[in-house]
């Protein structure tokens, strides 16, 4: 798997976790990502 695909997979996993939990802050803490970075990924 290329670095680009790994990054895309990591971002997708974070977005899916936030959806599943219904809590963006908790998902971000679990993935050690800031909420602002999460919303950048979501765009």
C-alpha cells in the first residue's frame, strides 16, 4: 500500500469512527487528531 493510500485509509477510518460514535471530539482524541484537522479531512 502506498503512503497516499495509507493516509486516505487513516482519514476515512477517522471519519467513519466519528459517524459511528456520534462524537467528533471523542473520535479525534482516539486518533490523536485535532478537531480542526478532522474538519479539514471532512471537506
